[in-house]
C-alpha cells in the first residue's frame, strides 16, 4: 500500500545527562518517526524534575526530524494499580502517581499516556474493573492536561485486568470523559491472552464491534516467546517468536490501523537494542534471519 502512513518507533531510554533530548536522538538513530518513553524508571516513582530534562531542545530536534509530537507516546509506571480494592492506601497512591504522570506527560509534549489497567489481586474482577473506571473518572474530573489515557490490553498473567476486549469495553463504557480514554493494543499480550493473530481481520472486527476502532490509539508490536493462550507475557524479537514475521507485518500494515503509532518493545540482543534492524525489516517487509 503506497499511501500507507507508517508511524513506527520503539521504546527509548530517558537518562541523564541529556534526558529527553537523548530519547529523541536515540529514536532518530533507529530511523523511527515516533517513540515511547517513561518519564522515570517504570518500577518506581522517583522522578527528575521536568525542567532538567531538556524538553524544548528535544521537541525542536524531533520536529526537525519529522517526528510529530502528536504521535509520541508516554508510558505510566508499572506500580500503578487502579483496580486495587484490597488496600485503600495503595489505591490512593496509585491515583496520585497517575495524576503526576499526566502532568509530566503534558510537560514532555506527549498527548498519549499508556497505562496497565491493574490487577484484581485475587478479588472479584467486576468490582476491580469498576474501581478502575471510578479512579479514572475522578482523576480526569480534576486533570486539565488534555493527555489521553490509553489502557493496554493485557496477557492475563496472574490477576491482570483487561485481558480481553469484553473487560476493556466494560471499563471504557463507564468513563465519563470519553475523549480522554483509549486503548493500546499489544500483539504479544493479545496472543498470550488467546487471540489468534492468524485471523487479525476477525480480531480487529471484534475490537471495533465491542470497543470501537476509533478508540485504538497505539499498537505495541511484539512477537511472543510463548504459544497462544499461555497468559505468560514474554516479548520476543520480530519474527523470532510464536506469532511470526508475516502475521506481525499483517497487523502493522492493516488498512484499519493506518496512521496509528506502532511501538516496538522487543528484547535487547546481547545487550544491544535491535530497533534499527527491526524497523528496517518492517519498512522493507523482508525478514532478517541473521538478527540473532
């Protein structure tokens, strides 16, 4: 498809001394026209003040290199669990962390924040899904950042919530500010959750029917180390897993996903990020069997 608008990039680091400027430079070095970043380590809430992150220089460099800031994705910390109905203190901490991340995301000129919906911790799943919607509604009522929250489809590992389109649709229908909520679809996650990517047209049609294709804001493109319905969530390099190159290419170039940012989160190979080579594979539509 010659007129296909391929927006492709990867997760990039954000570390001192260059911080956000370094993130943009890394994305450019991969031949990317988008990227995804965390505003700090995803495993904790320690954050460098945004005024120290070289944001203006980074944005200027991105625009100079044909990276549209509307397509740059921020990812929230893993610690956030809006589905927690067990411990109110940690639930409140999760809400506060999300409020902070929305503000930081806005400071970085990113308009989409990907969020793992959370875990039921073994409690009633419907009550936990209600809790997610309650928290998001409360936060968006106060927040004026304009940043959209994209809930990520999960593999169903342990007690993960939003492991299928029905659970995701249930949450989204309860969100009051519909314009501030969307979905991030992860290919590894939906494979591990039981969706057969051999029939991606059926998958995307089901998504459209239950959620609405207009709600799909980000695609995480990852192969999987595990078979379908394994509920494991272990990413593999493009074409080296159980999904395979052709099926992933079919997702990436699906006409229904035209213009939606696609982000690679595949493993480093021998300590080196593979994203330049994987993006080249995707652009050329030719599998590189010597990548690893």
